[in-house]
C-alpha cells in the first residue's frame, strides 16, 4: 500500500469523553444532536457517533464523518493499494 501526503497538517484530537464539552464550547452541540450538519464530503447526517473531523477554514466550520474516504479527502491523502 502506498500513501502520498501532499502537505503537512497539524491534527488535534479529543477524547470521546470530552466530545460533548467541546461541541458545547464551540456552539455545535445542539446542532449535532438535532442532525443539522451533514458531512462536507458525502453529505451523511452527522451524529455524535459518526463525527470524524471538525475544522475551521476561513472562519467557516466544516464537519466530516468518520468514514475513511471522507478523512482522506479532507487531508488530501491519495491511497494506491
């Protein structure tokens, strides 16, 4: 398997037990609970269980599901098996 990275990115992680507090701190908790966000890539409705990435780009919040394909797209990873 060959991975090619196009750029270096800093990735911050959150423990599952701290996720609710993080979502509340950035005012996303109620929206995620109500299913008001969809994955920026595949358009799957985001829930607490499938939330993969939260990113802020140009003062706009983007959320991606936990799918490997959506994570690869966000981080610009190309995979050749």
